[in-house]
């Protein structure tokens, strides 16, 4: 993983001293067409079939996340929606 170090102050407390944070760096984008081609070359599936499976997987993942489910991709990791908010005086 490529990363850089950024020295940043806490935006919520400017009196704190700055700290070093790691930031991931993107080196390039992998288009769906190229990903499908790579997977097809490593399997018996055609590029069109791989593309269809990827699209269907993403659509089902979105549906599951919207339904409040966590999606477990094994070694790839678990995906879930998260929410953040600020406290409010009323609900």
C-alpha cells in the first residue's frame, strides 16, 4: 500500500499540537473492463460472464446494505453502512 504522512491539527481543538497521520495514496484506477479481463484470463468464465457477476454482486450488496445487513466477503472483509451525527437538543 502506498501512503504518505500528513501533519494535521485537530480541527475541533486548535490548541492541541499537530500529529502525524497516514493517508493512503491511489496509484491508478482499475476499470471494470480490465478487472473483468483479468479475472476471465484466470478462470474458465468469459469476460462478459465475469462482468455480469460483478455487476450482480454489487447490486445485491447495495440492496443488502440498504436493508441494514452486513455483507461478509470472507478474507476481503465485511461491509456495512455507518452513520455519524452531532448531538441535538431535540430528536
